[in-house]
C-alpha cells in the first residue's frame, strides 16, 4: 500500500493538537488500525471521521477510553440494526408489490 493515501499520525496529532499516545491507546483498544511503514505510523483516510469523533468525545466531553470503546460499540450496533431494518423494509416492499400484482 502506498503511503501517499495514508495520513501520518505524527502530522495528524500536530494538526489536532493531541498527544500521539492517544492514537496509540485507540489502537490498543482495537478502535482503530495503525499501519506501520518505514518506521512511521499511519492512519487510513477512511478512519478519519471516526478518529476525529473519538478525539471530540475524549478532549471536549472528557470521556475516557473505556467510555469511548462502549460508545463506539453501541454506534456500530445501531448502524448494523439500521442496515438490517432497511433490508427488511426492502423485502417487505417487494412482498407487497408482488401481492398487489396478484390482486
């Protein structure tokens, strides 16, 4: 993977004025994935919205890492439930359309 698309953690932390250890702790909790290339640590661009949300939770709302872990788990669960609901609604719509065609 080319590091052209990756975000260097050191630069990211400087930009957001946070400690590098916070990103390391997020990784240790399994909340994000750190990519190591040529002795530098990087984040994938897809992770940025989630990481920035976790930064706000921790620094602005003073939520500890255990709380962030719980919140992230619940948000992922909600997203999965929403996807299941949409899939069920689509199936129901199909069923209703077929029933209407038969009548």
